[in-house]
C-alpha cells in the first residue's frame, strides 16, 4: 500500500479494513467497561487478579455476540456452541496473559497506596489485554469467523441494508 490519497482511500474502503476498524471500535467500547469493572471489583475484593477473572467472565458473553454480529457480520446460529467455546478459550488465553501481568504488578507493589497499585495494575492489564487483543483477532478472523472465499460481498450488500 502506498501513501497516495487514492491508495489510502482504497485501503480504508476495503471490507477487510472496515472489519479491523469495527473490531477496534468494539474494543474502544468494551475496554472502559471491563477496566471500570475491574477497578471497582479490585477495590471491593482487594484482589485485582480475582477482579480481572470475574470481570472477564461477566464481559465475555456480550463481547462474543457483538464481535460475531457487528464485526464479522455473522447472523447465522450455525455452530453457535463451537463458536462460543472457541471464543471462550481465546478469551481465557488472553485472560491468562492479562492475569499474569496483573498478578506480577500487584505483588510487586505490596504496601503501596491503593492509587499507585491501581494505576500500575491498570497499565499491566492494558499491556496484557493488548497482546491478547491482537491474538484474539487473528484466531477469530483466520479460523472461527472465516467465511468461505466465495461468500465475500464485493458490492456492499451489508451497506445497502443500513449496517455500518
């Protein structure tokens, strides 16, 4: 891809690019929800690792459906159990990375103020979540929600239906 205006417009107009932007948009919405829940639960439980586990369990279910329907535009209920299971496994693997970072950060700061612990834990969680976010996209896009090549939508029928 070049950096000319026409190649940039073509790149942004491509369905693959729009899918990545939708995926990022879903994350922009769900990240503050999840992080807010983690911070509240972390203060209530005084255990940010447990808060991460609980918040992830709460957020995973709606996140699956938003990704399936909004990002990949799949409305069929075919293989729903398998899709949910694979999504859950990818979420748990991502959670394991984020939990490891959280655990390390939390235990390095024993005795620090709640504000310092919360801030460092937030940074550690965001780093772990970012790593998991990229990995989850690859698994979801390349395997779980991959559509057969002959079903791609060259004329933008989803746009004609009023979907973003």
